[in-house]
């Protein structure tokens, strides 16, 4: 049951970044995105990823690795497009 709940949380918390990632790259309009906020989210997700690795909690690791890539992509778009 714990794995199911962790997996569901991982899927939801990972796909929540997909619309923003796609929009940032499709429209190239990132003026309304906060760089400091996204940097803090990136750091937070990175720490959750490390924590998941320490616990050997693979749903947490996979979800946070994917989210880290998406938030990193948002940060890259923000830096590239302003």
C-alpha cells in the first residue's frame, strides 16, 4: 500500500510540471516565471531525490529525477528566453 501511495504521489507531483515546461518552450514566453522560485524548487526536488536514494525508495527517486529534468528545463527556458 505504501508503494502504491508513493507511486501515485510521484506521478501527480511529476506531471504537474509538464504543462509549464511545454508552455515555456512552445511560447518562449517566460517573463512571468520566477527564477528564484524555480531555483528553490529545483534544489528541493534535488534534495528529495537524494533522500529517496538514501532510503532506496525507487518511486521517489524516479519521480524526482523526472521532475528535476522538467524544472531544470523550465529554468533553462527562463535563462534563454528571459
